[in-house]
C-alpha cells in the first residue's frame, strides 16, 4: 500500500490517545490526541434547561468549539478580542452539537443541560473530528455524574449509542484515512464522516477541493471512514472502561 509522509498506510489512523478525566473541575472531560492534534473536551452538567425548553420534560445538549491563539503555526487573535465569532467556529460548534444530540435521548436526560466545550490546544488537521470523538467520552462521564447526583433517574439511559468522527480524503488519487494538515491542504477531495457506534451515519461533509470524485471513490472514502470510526469507538469504550 502507498505510504504517507509519517509512514502510515492509507487506511491507518494516526496514534490516538484519550485521557479521560483530565479536568478535575468539570463533570466530564477528556484530552484527546489524533497524532499532533490535541483537543480538550469538557462537559458541564446543569440541572435545568433554557427557558424555551422549560416544562417540556426534555433536556438539552449543546457544544462550543474554540482554538487557542497558538494552536497553529502562526498566532491568531482570540475571537473574543475580535468581538465576533467566526463562521468556521460557528459551523464546527453546531456540527459537534448535532453529532452528540444524535445519540442522546433528551426525554431520558430530563430537564438538564450539558454543554460541551471543545478547545483546540494544538492543530494538525482533523480538529473537528477529534473534538466530536473526545466530547462523547466527556458527555458519558457527565451523564454518569448527573445520575450519581440524582438529577437523573437511576435507570434512565440518556445515551442511546456512541458517536465518533474521522476525516478522509483523496490525495494523488489515493483514498486516505485521518488526514494530517499537510495532507488536508493538498487533498483533491476532503470529507468528514460522523457515525454512531453501530456504524450508522450521523453526518457526511464532503467537498471536491481539487477534482470532482466519482461514485467508486465516494464508496471507498465511506468505507475508510466507517472502519476508522469503528476503531475510534473501541478506543472510546476502552477509555470509559466499557470495552470488551
């Protein structure tokens, strides 16, 4: 198989680590690394819901994404200093929220709110996919905390599945899994794939950056993505102590 700059095969993930419980203050947290990309995901559990949900017997899960000023090769100003949140930040925050809500039964969550904060400490491609994958671990621990505090019924099961995400792309005509930054910037096709632990698609974001792709290439990318998220699911379960 074609080798990449870091020696990986086209269908190989970067080294992935999940450090569960990284933050002692948050109800759930995980520091996740996809190679050199590192994202701190924290989950904050609040008893109560936004006003527009009060009295409806359902909970809410949402997410915020941000990148530290020196997460990249050159410093970027904090968006809070600029006085506005950028379009990319909004888009990724909404993506993470959608991905997590896809595996949450909001009725079982009750009138409670969980906010996931995903802060990129170091960026080398795949920050949004790492954020989703790490945020699930933080979310699971926050829900367990809520049950311990009796904000949730002892038998309630708000999590109906797990969720993970990975990037794929076509480089020099070869479909590849989990793109690092140097690969991402030269990919002819770039795609982010979000799936549940059962392998069902939550979201597929794909764009022909350099050349249009055909159905055969799309199928190859989807197959790579599903295999990648399956491997990430196993790592999530191991981190949570629920792996086989």
